[in-house]
C-alpha cells in the first residue's frame, strides 16, 4: 500500500525556518505533480506550493519569495523549505502527490497524514 510519509513540522518563532519532507512509501509506477497544502480549523484546505515532474513550480501568493518547493525524483520525495515564517503560516500541512500505482495506468490523488506547523513567540 502506498503512503506519503511526512516529517519536519513543529514549533518555530516568527522569522524562523522549517523544512518539511514527504517521501512516497510503497511501489509506484510514476509520480506526477507533488505538493503541499495547508488547513486551519474552520477553513478550506488551500494549496501552498506544487511542483510537476518536470520541475514547474507554483506558489500561492502569500508564500512567494519565502517558501521553496523541490523534489528528488529518484527518491520520490518532495520538500518544502519555509523561511521568514509568520504566525499566519500556522496550519496543518499536508503532502499531496499524483501517483500511478499498480495495477492502475492513470494517476490518482494521494495525501499524507498532515504535520502541524506552529509559528508563535
């Protein structure tokens, strides 16, 4: 069974940095778009950053110039480097990946379990 295993969340002061990692566990044929979403209580889950298998990146406006998404295709792992963190970045961050897994031939959405990021002094 394929799982997305996240790590790297925690508590950080405003202006600090964190790095999130998400590794695909299990047998896959291919990983297409991967990314990070976040959600706060009472609000919809929002896209933070995505990266295609070809390396095209997209960011939500509020994190541009502060967050950097990257991936290691050989390791089927996606990263989110978060700098200059603000209290409004506080949320549960979810890893996302479009994966082709046997016996399927089209990509399906997969989600991680979520990791808490808290920005507070």
